[in-house]
DNA sequence: TTTATCTTATTTATAATACAATATGAAGGA
DNA sequence: TCCTTCATATTGTATTATAAATAAGATAAA
């Protein structure tokens, strides 16, 4: 990451300076640009990016709110240890992916998916409202059409999985929306080379049927089958990569 | 020039005005104070809380970063739908609890724990380093001492559960630290009336043994047993409450 | 020497003010 | 009716000044 200094070559931060700076700094922190540097003071940041101190402070406050920074008088602004970062935050997640593709990161996403999604399906079988079920059905039909060449299969797949989070009736499950979105989008980057590119329609239909039948255990098992399969593929690839060394 | 203000009308925001305002507004939003009101403009907020616009804007930006607000020129600042809130954020979680005690909320916490903790234990059995194991052991010994009257049993219990998240080797699992902390602290508020106040030592020891034995399936099962038990107790109480109406 | 206290300098925290950009809705004209 | 224009409210950005906090160094006391 390269930071221009002269006022003439203004670093493009988009139309909203605060949000632009937030994004730029967030990415720089997450990809490790500051790893063996001290994080700049407000004054220096403002000068480097050619923005006012107000903008700088607001961006820093937002990064503080996401757990990436901490600021104290005289001590300056410093980067928090990774454990403090709000990894499930939409922005932080995006910045994580701006690093080079990492099978390890994809595996970690998927391990969490194996934790979360089967139980979400189980809860959905217990709690889904009529509207929830309709949304699921629509998403599935979209998957079928996409499978026939009409539309993007990944986007339809994402919608289907998210509709189940929503149907769980527990708002905490909905928090994994971004993680799942990110995981599925990242998956195709490598899964196409190894596995089938399109999602397994029959397996997905089994989940939906179980939820429609109000059968929690079957819904859990059907979802577990799908996500755990992805995990196994990733494990196999990790082993293969290891042997290649 | 610092203007002294009448002490009577000043709302106490603590030593740090921005953080104080963040906390006050966050709580107000989460408890529903603004539910049928329009959220005030920056100017009004600044006047109401007797702080500068800088402070107001910084607090609003932090709430924006946590998904609670969105601001646009001329349109004002508005509260985001609950689904957008970063519910796993430490602050948001705390604000959620500042509402009256809710068995429903505790159940939702616990449903997520059932999703997350068993798999974390499974991964810990696979990945825990020597240091991770030592930390777990120390936490367990602290639980034993607390059981004998020396120390706080809940705090020791919390440490034990968190040491397992940490030992999973997957940083995403560590994100649930605050949720588990909150859930366990909240649990005793009602669990003491119904169940045993102190955690089940033997069941916890089983988890630790399985992880030391590097037995993922046993670790998963042992953890599932504990957390699912909590969930069942909550379910029973919810049913009892329903009948009481 | 060691400890405690005071001083200084650096950085964030807060305030106040001015103007720019943006989006809403009303007014006016074709 | 529809389009354009303009007034207006609200956030966005810049600038400057001062306060508060604290780390580190200097000084004094034991």
C-alpha cells in the first residue's frame, strides 16, 4: 500500500471522505501494512491524506468502534490485537478478503458455517413463518432457474442460505449473513477447479422439504451434510497443498 | 474560552464526552426510546446534551459503525432496522441487557451457544497448543477452588468456556467471548432460582479430559451436554411462564 | 542510590465557526 | 401534467483555538 504525500496527487477517497478514509485505513490495518510501523497520529494522517482533522477523527472513531484501533491522549492511536477486531463486521470481513486468497481463511469461515447453519435450519423448522417459507421457496426456485442457465447460481445460493438464517427467528443467527455471503463468494474461487461449480440442488431441496415438514432433526442433518461437505473438500485441498511442498 | 454551564441541567456523560454520549444514545436506541420518535439532528443532539457538534458527530459515527444509525445530508440521521445492528458487538450486547431481564433474550443467546461451543471444543481437541491446554487447566482449577468457597464460581466458569474458544485456533470463535460472558452472567440471574447456582464440575472436567485426550467427538458431545442442558432449563421455564398467564 | 514529586511536551479531546454538498419539496413555467 | 428551478434543511468538510491527559524527563527529598 502506497500513500501519496503531495497535495497535488490527491489520494482518491471517493465522494465521502470519512468513509473513504475509513475504508483505506481499515484495509491497510487488516492487510498488515502497519505491522512493524507505529500508527500515525491524527495530525500526520490528516496531512498524508490531505483531509481535515475532523474527517480523520471520525474515521478513527469508526475504526475504534469496530475494535481495530484505540486512541489515548499523548499515547497516540494504536492498532488493537487481532483478537479484539470485530471479525463478523461487514467491513472488517471485506478487508480480510482484500488480502491474497487464503484457503486457511476460507476454512475458518466454513468451520463457523458448520457450527451455525445446521442449527439455524433446525430452528427454522420450528419457527419459520409463512412469509419465511415463501422467501425460502422463491430463493430455491431461483436456484433451479440459475441451474438452467437463467441467472447467477452463487447469488441464488446465497439468498437461499440467508433466508434460512432469517427464518430461524433468532436475530443473532442473522448476524452471519455477511460471513456466509463472503464464504460462498470466495468458495467458487477455488471450488470450481475441484468440485462442481453449481450447488447441489437436490441437497438443498432436502433442507427446504425438512423445514416445510417442520422436522428440525432432518433439517439439521440436511444442512450439516451440505456445509460439512464443503469443509471436507477444503481439508482435502489443504492436505494436497501441504504435500506439494 | 471555556464556558461554565449550570450544573443542574447538565446530563452526566462521564469523563469522556464522546464515549459517554455513545453509550447514552446506544442504550436509548436499543431500549426503544426513539421507537415512535424521529431521531434528532446533530444540532439538536448537541444542544440536548450540551456538547459540541464534533463530539456529537463522533458518537454518531461510532453508532453508524456498529450498524445502529445511518446519516445522510438533508435526510437526517435515522435508526437502522434491528437486523442491521452488530448484535455481537460488546457495546450493543451490553445495551441489549440494560432493558428489563428477558428470558427470550437469554434463550437466543443460549441457542447460539449450542451452535458454537460444542464445535469450538471439537476444534480445540484438534488444535489446542500446550499453552492453550495450560490455560484451560488453570481455569478449571479455579472453578474447583471457587466451588469450595474460594472465589467467584461464575467468573471462573466464564474463563473456562472462553479458554476453549481460544484453543479452537479459529479466531472467529473467539468473537463469541462477549456473548458467552454475557449469557453466563445473565444465567445466574434466573438459574439460581431453578437450578444449581454453581456449574457442574464433573461435566466440565469431562470436556477438558476429552480435549486433553485429543478426542474431538467426545469433546463435542461433552460440551453439547452442558450447553444444551441450560437451553432445556430455559425452555421449561418459558413453558411455565406461559402457563402462568 | 532510590524514591517521590514536579515540569514539560506531545497527543488526543472538545469547542466554535464557516462554508460546501446534497437531497427534499415547493413554486413556477412550458 | 410534467419539467425546471430555487429555497431550505441537514450532513459533510475545513479551520482554528484551547483543554485535558499522560509519558518521559528533570528535580528534589529520603
